[in-house]
C-alpha cells in the first residue's frame, strides 16, 4: 500500500533545465539560503504528532505572522507529518511517518499530553500514541513539547483525571529516553507562535538552546515574570485593584490574576499579531504557562467565590516566587 | 463480495478518528461502501476533571476541549452559568460575545474549506505547470522545484504525499486559482483570529469571556480594530470564498448525490439578539429541528446519550443533566457517546442551521438567499443533504454572519459596560445551548455547595460522528458514508470527502 511520495518521472522531466542544475547539488541540501541574515532559513524537517491535544497549538502555529504560514511552510520548515494540516491520510500518513523515522534528522514536535495509565485513550493508525512516540523520539535530533499539556501535562493531567495523562518528559523518563540536551518545553495554552517558531529556528540553526534547568523552557521566551513587566504594575504598587470581572481599571490580582507565578513574554509580545492580550483586555492571567496550570481543584482561576467555600491555596500560592 | 477498508488515521480534521468500512462490489465491478464505523480515538475526561471545581473555572476549562472552536465552548459554559447564577448579559456584553464567537466562526469556516477539505479536490501538482505572474504561485513553484532538485524525499510536504488518484480537478486554471486562495486564506483566517482577540484578549482560548459579557470594553479604538479586519474578511468571503465553493461545486457535480445522511436536522440557535438567557431567547440563527422536511421547535428534554457501543460503562439513555462519564476502554468501538433526539440520530452543523432557518417562521431572507444560489447552480433543494450542500451552507452562513457583525458593531454602546458583577449561588443548575461552527453544542451544569457537582457536554461531532446507538442505528456520518462509490479501495479519496464535509472535531466530540 506504500505510495511513492516523490514526483513521477514524467513530472520531473517537466522541470527541464532545473534538474541539470539540481544534479550538482548535494542530496537533501538542508539549507536553502545559508548566508548572512537569512541564516535561519532552512528546510529542517518537522514531524508533528498530536496526542491528548485540542489542536490549539497547531492553530496557534498558523497564527504566526513573522514568518506568515506560507513562508513558514515553504521556506523555514519542512512539515513532513501533521494530522491537521497535511494532505496525507490513512496508510499514506503512516507510511510517511515510517519513512521520516527511517531517515531521522527531524525535530519531533509533540502536542498534547500522553495517557500513561490508559494507553487506549490515544491511538493513531494502529498504534497507541505512547508506542508511536517511543519509536519516533530516539530518531529525532530534538524533541519539542508544544503547549502546556505536552510540556507539563496540562488540564488533561488535572486532579481527578482518569487517563493518567502526563507530559513528554514523564513519557521519556518512563521509557529511559535521554532528556538532557534533547527535550525543550514550549508551554502556555496555547503556545505563542513566536515562542514555538523561534525555538524551532534556533534548534535548526544553532542547536539546543539555553533552557531553565528545571522546566526546560527556553530562557529567551520564558525567562521574564509577567507580573514584574505588567503594564498594570503601577496599580499593584498603589494597591488599586479591579473590583469585578469587566472592571477596566486597577490591578487584577484580587480577581485571581496569576501573573506573579507566570513567566512569559505576554506583556511585550501580546497575542494575535499584538492586537491584545489577557491583562490588556482586563482579563486576569490564568497562569496557562505554569507547570501547575489548572491542576488543583481547590485552586480556582478566579477569586470571585473564594469567601464562599474553603480554599486550600495560600496567598503565597498566588504570589509565587519561582514555582 | 465484501471486503474491509480502513482509513486510519482520518487526517485533515480536528483530532483522532479512524473510519472502518465494509466494501461491496456491484456486478459492474464498482466498489461501494456498504457500512461504516466512525471510531473516535482520543479521550481526556474533561467532564470528570470539572467536578468539584469552582463553577467559574468552567468557561476556561471547557474552552480547552477544542482549540479550533474554544469560543463556542466558552459561550455554552457562560450561558449555563448565567442560567445557574440567575443573571443576564449586559447589552454590550451580549454583543461582544456574539462578535467574538462570530469571528471564530469565520476563522473556522475559512480554515475548513481551504486547509482541511480543499486538498481532496485540488491537484497541488498543477503548480509545476504554473506560468502566470501571481507572486505566491511562482514562489510555490520555485519552492517545489528546489526541493525536487535537491532530491528531498519529502518535496512538497505537507501537501504531499497524498492519495495518487486521477480524481483531482482537471483544469490548471482552477487548480492554480484554488491554490492561490489556499495561501490567501491562511492570511485571512489569521486576521479573523485577530478580530476575535480584539475583544477576546487572545485566540485560541479567550480569557475575556465571563458570565454577563466579556472583560474588554468596546472603546472606539477597539471597534475600529475590529471593523477594519471585518472589511477584509467580508471582501474575501464574497470575492473569493463563495466563488471558490461555486467553482468546486461545478467541477465536482457528482457530490450533490454523495454523502446524503438522515433527513434529521437539529440546531440550538446561535448569537443572542436579546439581553436574556434560556430557551426563549431569540437568536440570529434560529433553534429548531427539521425531520423529514417538517420544522418543529426545540425541546431539549428529548436529548439522550447512549453508550451501548461506546467505551463507557456508565448508564445509557441518560439526559445530560443525569449523565455520567465512566471510561471502559475495552468496551464498545468508539470513545464517542451516541446522542439521540427523541431517539433519532440528528445531523448538526451549517447544513442543519441553514435548513432549520429555511423552514423556521421568519426565515424569508434565508429562503431568498438559498433559493437564489441553488437556482444559479441549477440544483434542487433536496440535494442540499450532500457533500456539496454542506460546503455551500458553510459559505452562505459566512456571508450572513459577516454582514450581521457589521450591524452588531453599530449596536454597541461605545465605552459602555462589557459585563456586570454577579455572585455565585450555593446550589443551582443551568444549561447553555449554542452552536459551534460545526453544530449544536450543549453544556449542562449542576452546582452543589458552590462547586461543580456535575458537568456534561454534548458536542456537535458527538452528534455527527456518533457510533451506533443501543438499537444499532448508525450515526449520521456512518449513514452518509453508506453507498459512497469508491474507485480504488487502497486510496479511498471519496470517503474522506464525505467525512470532511461534516468538519469533524474529535477532541470536542469525546472531550
């Protein structure tokens, strides 16, 4: 059932003179433009696998503007497998995965958590996602866990979950696959396209980036406190707090804002081409990049009802320090 | 003679789906799908995760059910909360919720037609013959040529590999035009998400949605940011999307006769036109059912979920207010439950919304638009229940929604309150019925001692990709696949066209 993914001979012949030029190029030339400022322009292969995911990180990838998605797909990366975007389906998809695995040298991007206690809860083709990933990870030159689910388990791994959802790092640990210098976490829910593409570009051009030793998040993108760089910080200093959800003025901390335990570039980069972001929209940060995002039942996103029921979290939980 | 044909994974949809079919061969040697099973393959257990949490968490957690249509989950949750809390939206709050949800509809419909469905129809290899002056197409050609020249085994990825069948559009001009639209649509869907973020803070997964409205006030600067983007999207829908759907319909006329499901259609209604909550609230696209051509008003008491063929050991035949979700991986054949309305499988989605609006009281403007388009295509209305009818419905709806957005912007009170304060009750229950881009979406919530006691979601693709119910009746997509002619069972491109016309979202459906 294997399909030939290459062009047919007849189609190749139509390319005419170009082939003559091409014949002098080394096979599988990785860098298309390998000079000067365009050094990041590569055709690095990306194999993208969705596990227990909502596809939000894939959609966020398409929200990229620098580069835009067309340039991204045609100049920056070679997306050899993607369940939502790729043309391949059924056996054609599985064959492409096998072929990519044989040839190696890809960056493996994993979206979503892995059901470590219930392997049947995520299946691709004839394989559980766990066994598929265990085959794909060793052949990858780097593994990028995209989004908070892949990076830290995220909401599927929240208290009371039934599938034993875990992170890519837990999966690699379970199967004794080396993590150091190989796994990079790009959390937030969803991941910010600039963090993801910036990380991929860095790995392609320079190799493994500088990461937080514990969280494995690239320090370039996750090194700054959202709270410290918040445009409403002056309100916090003067103890002027927003009173209800929708109040346009004041620091959002008393509504539950988790900026103090969040490390993202949101205040600078903002979202969706910079048109807005949570705190600019008077919406409390819900800590979506944190390893603890949504995990505890007694740690609600908002503080609206906290006087009405027992809460186990402490003020220090919300004010953080490094998680 | 029967044989088995499996498409696993069914890609270019949201999430994890496999389709198993039995193929029969007619005396003249043609293959047809005799029966089909939709197998949902990814479970997270979000309903269980919601139990015992603060009710306000729900509109954030349920958005994570789906990264393609998070807003509709946020809205369904907000509606259920407003009912349970006994509060109403502010005037601005309601309209701003509509604008965010509408923006995500436009984003989703554009994404679906071009980036999920079109690759079943467009011959991407036609790019190699391109000789015109469109910059994007010239660069696409150069990109493929470079990759081929360098001996890249994955030249043209992710557009290749694909099924190598002689069933793509034959005309170079049509292929080139659709490829140019594909590229343009990537940019436009990003702009649609920017539009949603203008009031929604960020997409996917808006933090701005709250009961009674949103947190972002409609300043004049925000309204302009929305309107300038809406103009671009509207132009694209009218000048590119509608003509492209029409072109596809004319190029593949056989698909007016393929993909027919049951004649049962359900819509919960979407986009509130009154500052209230609950069943009697008027919506821009109306609620109702059309069963065998007859319209009836919506009665949510008739909704039940069955699990006889599903991977759950919880009780079957439950109304969502009494529903449970207990996984049992070795049981049944799909992670989806089987929702039924009055015991019947129902198709939901743009086609259902259009047909319900067409038949509903006050549907004159819908009838006028639908009849005019069908007349120009020379297609009778009975053929709307088909692959092409679903694509056409989606595009028509995009036109209507974009136009209504323009009016909603004018109805906003500039700088007026986007939400109001409310308090959380000790106990309560509420349901939120809305429509995601891909169909009827309901959340049912019970509050017990200030916490979520029970939360059940019945989601569009739960209806459409439903497995067989306890009586053995197939779900709508399973039914629509029956009878589909398959030219080459090793590369069944026709089956994918049928399934994708429903725009399945499996992460939603199972949650």
